[in-house]
């Protein structure tokens, strides 16, 4: 019986015929490889989207901090806390992004703080609220 299996196997290899088990194992290996490649594409897409959102938030935070920084020092002391929505041309607009800016008076200098928040859904489906913060000190100048 064993000898018949060996002979059968040799003739099958000569004719390029494969057994059902070999075909199933090959298709299983191909399915695992294709799932791995598809999964890596999904992770790469998620990472690119996340990094774009963070970069946009950093840009918005810096622009707002720079705008507040260049106000008159006396206006800066009375600035308070301001919350506004991100501009509608930003990629954070669809994520419900907000810009919060505040100025803290600390004696001979003021600290300008800007924080940009947005809603984000991770690959696993959980909701997160990431943020980017920019802080600049503005010293009182003697004229």
C-alpha cells in the first residue's frame, strides 16, 4: 500500500497534478498572505490619516498663537480664554475641531497658550480626543 502511494505520488509529480490537500494548503497560505498585505495597507492608511490630522492641528495652533502673540501687550493681558471652531477649509473641520486660546498674565511676561482638539475614531472603533498645544512667552518690553 505504501509502495502504491509512492508510485502514485511520483506519477502525479511527473504530470503536474496536485492532490486536494496540496491545493487547499496553497490557497490557505495565499489567503493568509493576502490578508496580511491588506491589513498592512489599512494600518498605513490609519497612520497617514492620523499624522495629517496632527500636522494640521500643529499648524492651526501655531498660527493662532502667532496671531495672539503679536497683539498689543495691554490687550494681551486682558485676553482671557477664547474658544472657536476650526476654519471650514481645514481637514479638522469634519472632525469637529476646536481652537482654544488663553493668555496667562505672569508678572513681567504673559504666556500665550493655544490648544487644538478634534474627535478621532481609531482602527479599533474607539473614540479619542487628541490635541496639540503650542505655548509662547511674551515679555513686557520697555519703550
